[in-house]
C-alpha cells in the first residue's frame, strides 16, 4: 500500500484495514480517517496517539476495557479478535499449565477489582513469564500510574499492528 492508496481509501476500506489497530475501538479508526491526507505511515500512527491522548481519563479507561483478559474466557472460547489470538499465542498464553492459568486468572481478577479495567500489556513483546511478573508488579501501582502504563501498552500494540498491516503491503518501515 503506497501513500496515495492509503489517502484515497474510502471509509469502509480504511476501516477494513485499520479498524482494529486499537482493540475493539473502531471509533478511533473513524476519527483518524477524517484526518487524511497523511504524509507518511508515521503520521497516521501519530494521529492515533494524538486522538488517544486527547481523550479524558474515562475515555482512556474505556479503551483499556475493550481489551480481553490475557488467557481469559475469550481465549478459551476462541472469541478473541484475530489480532489478539495471534498475540496471545505468540506470548505462550495458549499453552499454559493449569497452575499458570490459575495464577493468571487470580491476578487478572485482583487487578480488575483494584483498577476497574483489565490488565493490558503488549503480549507480542512479552512471554507468559514476563506477563505474570508484570501483572504482579503493576498491581502495586496507583490508578493514575496504571492508566498511563496501560495506555502506553495500547500504543505499543497499535504500533505493532500497524507494522503488520504495512509490512503485508508495503516494504518500507513506518
């Protein structure tokens, strides 16, 4: 996909390619589509981040709430988005031992009880051990710090999803 093609995609085509760059938040893709034309793929990514950063904390919490629990019921029932399934599989979350699954389930529950949104980490940049360790550590954070950390992880996920999209169709890096 060259820059001209990116900038001439109609809304439906843009949504088809970029609708899940932020997990289950198609509103973000819709808002970013209206900011065309982009001078680069990096400008597209920056537009997504600017939109996220412009949201009040309640909107950012909403973005976090769209994410599934890691190794949770959506993984077990195979109802994750295609992107999340690939990312959780890559992190080893599809092959947990019973003990690891119980630990992750307990920590996820404690985390959601404390913060009101699911634990978000860029699974593609982690493995099951790093995820469990990060969950144990981050549950000690305060709510404001954890909201910021969660949004930073959303941006990492978005960056890698955009790379996946552009690498499929464009040989140049973001």
